[in-house]
C-alpha cells in the first residue's frame, strides 16, 4: 500500500505541474519560476515539479491502476475517480502536445518529416515502457507524418515493438511512416520540425541555428523537456515552442 501510494503521489505531482504548464503558456507566466517558487514551500518540496511530456515507466500507471482497482473493490468510487483523473490528465497532456505540433504545422502532417529526439521515458536509461514518446509518435503517425527517431540507447526493434510493428527496416503505420536513425544530423536533415521528448544531455549542446539550415522552412522545434535556451535560437531561422512557456512576441 505504501508503494502504491508513493507512486500515485509522484504521478499526481507530474500531472499537476503539466496542467500548470498549459496555463503558463496562455498567461505568459514562466513555468520554471513557478516550479521554483512552489518547490521552495517546504510543505511541497522541489522534486517532480519539472514540466514535460508526461509520466512514463513501468510503475506509475500500473500502481495507479492498482490503487483504482482497490478503491472500486471497496466501494470507494469517488476515490477511484480521483486517481483515475491523474491518468486522464497525463493522457490529455500528451494529446495536447500532439495537437500543438499539428496546429503549428498548418493542420497537416501528411508526408512531413518530423525529427523525434528521444524515445525513452527518462534519460540515461534504455527503458521505453509507457514512455510519453509512444503516444505522441502514434498521434503524429495517424496524421501521416514521417518520423525520423533518434535515441542513443534504443534500437529499432524496441521502437517498432512499442509502435506495434515487427518490420525490421522501416514501418508504415496508420497513414505515416517511421525510421530509427543513427545520428541527430540524419534525423534533422530535411525535417519540417524537431520534437524533443527525452532530456538527453547531448541535446542541450546542439547548435540549433546551425541545424536549422538543414531543415525545411518554416522550421519548428517543439521542446517538451526544457533543454533549449530560447536566447540561443534565431527566431528568423527557426520557430520555437517550449512546454510551459509563452514565447509569443
């Protein structure tokens, strides 16, 4: 019970801060400053308050579902719905990111190349279980996108398994297609957009303006992990969206 409760509380914090990130994007508040201020309250603490594409991994969703099952078993339906809302919010947030990508690419992803940077749910692992990247990639594939997926620790077999395919070369799924690539440059070349879904350290040192010259115009970066300093981006070369930030001029 302690384990289920701990993971439920952590998952709830992630869903909660991601709802705040959506408000920050509309109001102009800075999600990093909000997270810092909230975290300074000793009653709350600073951990698990970074906005991102949603929670993943093997434990959070599984343990939430176990807690929901227990609640329903004992007739605590309101409690079950409370914790189920955490899962729903996580799903909503991933779908929200997919919609933002679609809207900014003129509502049409058919045959557009999108570079996916990061596929695991957490950097410095090779764990793809319940990764937010899975649902976001599927949403983009449904819209007909061509995904060039780069992750330093994941091979094509794992990517294909998570995206429901056994093809070992490249895969057509729904209306779109995906390919696991070996380098960042290969992913970005001729891409219409870049989507950062894992906070790999190597992504923080990318010279984005240089890579922008390899992309199709108008070029977009969608940073769901706050790995990019917006001051390093030349707005004349590339458009930037960051989770939790209002970057409108």
